[in-house]
């Protein structure tokens, strides 16, 4: 199948290009950039010399409809919502990596500060959390890929919330990401002199992944769930870790919760549960599509502490998008993603 990537100069798109280059069932044939059309991607990113030499094209749906089978949108927030509606009138499969279709209309406008598309479009987009909604994804032609913080948080929280062992209130998510999570656009916060040797809290109470996490936790719990999401940038390029504190509704042990997670994710090859007494590190997942999970019950305070680590650009973006493509086409979920983390 032939693939087109829209927004091809961002970090998420670069990972799509790199990963899909070795996918046995697809070929990236069209790369689209409004701001750089006519240029070669290798001129912007010399590491792609002799990897992909096609010039970037201007977005033209009438051409893309004939030229490709699958379109990935790796555009900044606010772009795909104006383009995707017409795509959905074609036979193309569509996977959107931006946040434009993850939230209901009222939540999108409140948290993103932009006008949303019609409510029915956002409600009909299938949320591409691949391990949780695989059956819906298999039937879908349009996927809204989860955010990076949302992926790590939801993968860690859904099993305990779904069973009722975790409280629906008082959940704290202490989340830290490498600077690639902020995108390629320059800012004071990601300037080397500002970021290096520092740890920067940002968007407390305002991060757009908060309603995404709450909406899908509430859906799984069949009851409203609220969280406190505290996001931080750390001075590394990639990697994301969430340390989550969940009050327990009844006394239990680390061993019991560990077994719960083992059973919950038993058929999911990209989930790795750390042994009791061990916690994930970002270094252990960099360059891979794995999500590593660690569990500890603090019996003294009646809380379970859950730690999840992912590569924010792979499992948090491009890798999960490819998982979704595999599910949509009834291919093995690991197709094109079976590689080990980069270490050290």
C-alpha cells in the first residue's frame, strides 16, 4: 500500500518516514509540506540523504486520492481539522497524529483555544489507543492518534481504574518529557541555555492532554474521573515517564496489583511489565515502541504508584500510528515495529 505523510517536516513525521521505510507492506510515496514544498527533505534534514530524495509537495487531495492508500497527518494543532473532512469523503484511510479530533467540541475549544470541527466528526473519530481499543480500530478508516502524555498515563491507569480498585478522585500524574515533545518550533523554554541543566514545570492546570486522559478514564470507569496532571520538560531529547499516584479503594498488595496488570496486558506484545521491586527508565525504551510499566503499592498510605515509560516520538506518536495502521489492515500488530530499544 502507498502512504502519504502531511506535515512532513515535524519530528513525528520524521519518525513515520524512518519506521515506514522498513515496513514490509507499505511504501512512503508522497511527503507533503505547505511551508517547504518543492524542496528536498534531505536538504532540511541531511541525515535523510539517500534515504528519501523525493521533493516535498504542496497539499493536493485530488492528486493524493489517486496516488496513495493511506494518509498520515503529522501537522500542528489546528491544521488537520480543516483538511480531514474532505479526506473522509474519499476511500483513503486516515490517521491523524494531531489533537484536532481527540476531544469533544466543547473540550477542544476550551483546552486548545481553537474552533472545533462539527461535533459528529469528533465523536466518530476512533481513538487510537491501540492496546485498549483494538477491536474498534480494526473496523475504522479514520483514527485520532493519542497524545504522548495521554498514551503513557492511560496505559498505566486504565487497568486499576477499570477494576474499581483505584479511586476516581485524587489521582496525581507527575509527567516528564524530553524536549522533542514540545515540537520543532523554537521557544525560550526549549532554548539550550534555558533548558540545559534544568527541569522545567509547564502548563500546570492547562495542558491539553488533561481532558483527553480524563475523558477516556471516565469512559472506562463508567463514572467521572478527575486527575491532576503536572507536566515537566527535562534536558534530554526524547523519552517520557509518568509517575502516577492512585488512592486505593480497598487494601491490597503489590503482588496482587502486579498480577492484575500482567493479566490485563497478557496479549499485548508492546507492553513490558517490570518485575516487582523494579521500575522503568526512559533509557530502556528509547527508539522502540514499548511501554514499560512498574507497580508499587504503598500499604502505609493506601496508594498504588504506577510508573510508565515510553519514547514520546514512537509509542507516543509515530509507532502507535503504525500499530493502528496494522490493525486497520488486519496485519500483525508488530509489523514494521519489531526492533529493540537503542542502548546506551
